C-alpha cells in the first residue's frame, strides 16, 4: 500500500494540486503543513542528499525577496538551517514515499510510484 508524506502549505497551488492528485487516486497522504510545523533538519537533509540544497530554495518566493537573500552566499548547512527556520523559502511540495523523493509538482514521478506500488 502506498502512503505518501507531503510537506507544503495550504496556500500553495502546487501543494493543493499534489494533495488532489493523490486523493483522486485514493492514495493515503500524511500532510505536514509547514506553517504549523517546520520540516526537521534530518528530513530536509534527505532531500538535500538526493537533489542538493539549491533545488530546495525557491528563489522566486516572496519570502526570499523579503529577507533580501538575492546576494546571500551561504554554505549548504547554513541554507538547511535557514530553510528549517523559514519554510516559505522552500520549493514545495516536498513529497516522500518510502525512499523516493520529489521537490515541487512532479506528477510523472508520482505516477511511476503508483505503478510500482501496485
């Protein structure tokens, strides 16, 4: 049985689309609202180990501009700390099923997961 974990915020259209994608396919989801509970450093490290830290950062987000991070030069560990404290800097949704991970809306990957999980 497939059960996915989705990290995001309810205001994000991509997060809502991800939740709808899995709901339409009757896939159980565990939604973590990043406005209520930040992702743990360990959780973010899993995504960073697979994709690197850069794809996790939403450089087009309003929060990125508000914090004036355009000229910021930080190492990966500093970025991970900042992302834990400021979840609105994350590219969302972050989706996890077993050891598989995606960043952002990744419908084609999710369809493959469902096929593999049958």
